[in-house]
C-alpha cells in the first residue's frame, strides 16, 4: 500500500511588493489558505502564508521578510478568512497590516500585554522606525485610507465612551439620591 | 411590504451559555428571528502558550503542547513531536509509530463521542447525551489502561514513545472495541433515523463545497460538504500502511456532519484493529536524540476536528525560536459564521456545536 | 455530608483552562461517575446556582466574567477551583496572559488538584462544597429568622465580604490577592 500521495512541500521567499500578485495566482489555482503566521527573527518579521491543494495534497508557503515598521497589505480580498490570521499577527507581533476587514483593532484576543511575542529591544526599535517614517511623511494612498478609517473609528469610540460615561454618571446620581432618601 | 417588521437588534451569545462547555462570544445581529450578521469575539481562553516555547526547552515543551487542549491532547503532542523530529532528522522506531497511531485513533473515538453527546444535549435529547458519554467512558478505560491518564496521555517524547501496549492489553482493547461498536450502532441509528433528531438537523446550516473551500474550513466539517480530503492520507506515522478511505457526505448540513463524525468512529475502530494486527514486535520504543534543533519544519496532522498545522523554528539552542499552531477550529470559525447568516435564532446553539468547537485549541 | 438537607445547583465556567478539567467536570456529572446522586444538578444560570466550579488560570478577559458570575449568584455561595491551573496557574503560570489561580479574582473555598483533575477528585471537591454550603445556609437561615428577610449579616466579616466586592473579602481576612509574577524575569 504505502502512502497514497507524494505531496510536495515548498517554501518560496518573495518580495513584499509581489505578495498580492502571488496570492492572486494562488487563488486562481484554486488553492486553499491553510494558515498564515508571523515570526520575529534577527530584527525583522518573517510572514508565512501557506496554501494547500486539496487535490494533490501539495503545500506551498510564501515567505515575506518585512522590516519592523514596514506596512504590509491585507490579503482578505482574495481570502476572506485571512483577516483572522492577520488580526492575530498584528495583535501578537505588531506587524503593520493595512486595511484588514473585519478590523479588530488590536482587540482580537483582548490581552493586556502589548505585542507579547516581540522582545523588548525590538519594541524600542520598532517605535524608532515608526517615528522616522512619520517624520519623512511618506504617505501613500493606502496610508491615507487607513488614517481616514482610524479617524472615523476614533470618533465612534469617543461617542461610545461619552455615552457610557453619561450612563455611569446618571447611575451614580440615582444611587446617591436613593442613599439620601434612605 | 411590512416596514414595521424589519427591526434590527443585537443579541449577545456567550461567553457563559448552557450549550457551551467553553466560552466564545458572538454578537448576533437579528432581523426579527432571522440572523443577518455574526461578529465573533474570542480571547476568553487565550493563554499565550506559543510564547512559552522561548522559555522551556524543546523536550519539556512536549507536555505544554499537549495541554493546548484537553480533548485533542494526544494530537497536539504528536504534531509538536513530529515537527521537532522532522527538524532534527530523527527516524522513530516502527512500533512507536504504530503505538502513536493507535493512541491517535483512541483520541478520535473519545472526541467524536464527546461531540455526539454535546450535540444531543444541544438539541435537547438528554438520554442520547448520557448514552454517548457512557460509551465514551469505555474508550477512556482503554486510554487509562495503556497510558495512565484519562485525557492528558503524556506518552510522546521527541524520538519515540514512553509506554508500550502489551499483548494482554491488546486483547482488552479488541474486546472493548467490539462492545463499543455494538452500542455505537444503536446510537448511529438514533442519530440518522430518529424523527426528532432529523427535525433539528436536516437542511439546517447548509454549506456548499465551494464555500468550504473559500472559507478555508477543514476536517469532518469540510468532509460533510463533499471535500474528499483527510490529512491522514499523507501517510504520516503508520497511516501509510493502513487501509482507509476518507468518510465523505455531500449534503453539507447538520445531519451530514453527524453522519460523517459517527462513521469516522467506526473507521477509527477499524484502524485500531488493523494497527494491532500489523504492529511489529520490536523492543525499542524510542531512539536517543542528540543535539539541538536548528532550521524550520512544518507538519500537518489530522486532528479529530480537522487539519492542524505545526510550524517550528529552531535557532541551534535548546529553546525554539517559534512554535506556531494553527488549530482546526480557528479555520472553521469563518465557515461557522457563514452558516449562521439567514438561519433562525433558535438554531444558533446547534450551529455552534456542529463545528465541534474547541475554543481552548483555537485561542491557545 | 450527614446533615445535608438541600440540593445545591452547580454552575460551571471555564476561565482559560485547557478544556481537560471542563470535560472531566461534565464527565463527573454523567452516568459512570454520576455526581448527581449527591443532589447536585448542573445548571447554566448563575442566578439559580449555589456552587461555582471554575477551571483554569483566569486571564485578563475572563477575570471580568468570573467576577460577574460570582456577583450574580445568590447568597450563600461556595466556590470550587477545579484543576491545578485554577489552584495556582499550573503549567501556564508563566504565560503572559495568565493571572495564576482563581483566588486572584474571587474567594475560593475548595481546591481540587490534578491535571486534568480526575472525576473522583472533582466529586470529592463537590461533596466538600455541599457540606460547606449546608453550614453557610444554616447560618444564613438562623440570621434571617432573627433579623428579618432583608437584613444583611455585617457581624460576620467573612459573610459580609462575600456579599460585596471580592476585594473587600481579601481586606476582611487581611490577605492580599495573589500577585501575578512578572514572567519576563525568568528569561
């Protein structure tokens, strides 16, 4: 009998600019998104996107190396389930992934620690690089879109917070009144 | 058109809920009784055990990997150990491979029976729930006899296994499995022919093959929609020597999922019998492992709930740089949300249970 | 156990455990082990529950849920920590998202060890909890009889603290909630 399949397991390192194109090719080849994960190694992120072929059992991994403050596009337009993996990467590692849908805004696992998978020195390095980027003002259309979304969300959050505060204050006032009556 | 009727409301579901042994939270957007949108939020059990790999050496970590989840604990230990063995080019003795296969299948029987019970509980059939769990205890007796634990087996190590299944034990196993098989036939009959069960399962939560593929679902959940793929066909451990075909159904509804999972229990019983018959009589259960892992390896395992992906990355020290575990429930949640859109509110608990949710795995 | 007159109801919540203990809690209530013969019934409604079984080491998010469930339960109430994670944090104590033990959040009466806790030990824990529950409800009944329905027993610091904020409980007993040790130290 023996194994019924002789699958290939491949790993390909690609450029960040080519990511969306490669993913599109995978989609057209009818591959299934099996997993996506990040890993921190020697001052940069390694992002792996693995695709499985359910006919031949082949397994292909696309590897993208990105810097700590570099922006990565989301692939959820091709694979809607990818957003869960991307939200996870962003919350646990702090990978700057843009335009995820649905965007959990670092509240996917709702953990207390900030990017716990990133060592302390890398966190400092990331902040430094972030600051440099914002100084140079290298805003692309993507950045503007993300900024607009952030602003909208911030407004929404503020409104929600205000409402919650008012409710709390009202409850406190009621309680105080009750106490006074007693 | 009745304008008044279309009122939207958001109903929270979970984290503490009668059908859920584990917490997951869903925000259900309802239009009258119909669910139009679902927003899952997780993180109630997130512990961050992947990060612990940086602070525990790779031999110790086997026991933490096992405790990712109490239901599929053997599978997680196996996946981690296999990935490290692949990294270090270790060839495990053949008997150890067969033993791992047997324990893996025992884990599947226990997991599927547990799920069948919870499913019966979700549609309100208490008697069936208790019957499934009573039957499951027979299988747990076998696990306890061979490994010493009921849920956490702790028999894997890098390079082999720690315990053996002696000929006496094999007799007990074969005997108990026959008993389980006889009783399981009754349970299977109830699940597939009982009127009240069919009312709750037939035609509810249908997923097509295309949807399953696009949403990246896996395991019995995908096989119930006609995806003929079982990762065991890769032939890892001793599966290459055993004769089996993936259990498939094409309906894609709750009924098909019950059907596939229960038939898989029969398949697992058959696989254990085959493995016991073919197991070579060796004395070595493990090989010594020297050195530290370096490089990276990716391994896929068929868990009771579907395909699990283990990725390890070593850096030449005894601590691994990264351990990544993509569990089947994580991949099935997008598909679950898709089935809920357009269904009745009363079917939501059933649709949550039908993916066989293992939240501890999902959130790690 | 001898003077048990009531049939307390169980509420089970999984506060970030590995699921093993949860399955064993359910297993101890189903046919082979059958804890229901001690008069306990599994319920999912905190308002009707008397005994709270908590498994797992409690993380940032589930801490709030555990507190809320505890507050929603009617007085008198008993808490059982099932499994070594619920007792101390267990193998996950060093994880970044684990508080380490249920007693960091709410007062615990019975600790059940084991990883995963065996049904026998869970049943033992439940039996102990039933006895404690009986003792507390006797005390409660006596007090209500003397002082009326709406009165609250403030003379007993233990009972008073159990009613309100869990932090007061620790203050009343002069104890501090267990501190979460910084996991980075070990590295």
